């Protein structure tokens, strides 16, 4: 329930966000099939590994700015998506 409520508060949905990290608990992932949920788990682990390595290389590394995150997200998922489309 907390995951769904938080996604709604942030204007998102479980259909768009295939996994989350829950403080003091751990990762949750999901998908249309069990195999897809496992795939999302593997992706989440890899992203976490890259974040850890980034912090080891540069403890002062900053988060990517919102405009850059939006650009990469919207080019695949936005109304004018152009990346990865059939």
C-alpha cells in the first residue's frame, strides 16, 4: 500500500516504475510475468552497483539534474517518444 501511495503522490504508477527501494526493508520489483519481475530485479541490482561505484570513485558526485532525467525518460516514454519505438 505504501509503495502505491508513494507512486501516486509523485505522479507515477507501478506500470511506469518497475521497482523501488524501501528504506529499512529492501527492493521490490514486479512485471507482467515472473520472468519480467526477475529481469527488473537484475536491472535494479546493476543500477545500485553503478551508484555504489560512482560514489567510491567520487564521493562528491551529484545527482543528475531533473531536466536531464526528464529528457532521457520522455524520449522513450513521453507523448513524442522517439527512442526504442517500433
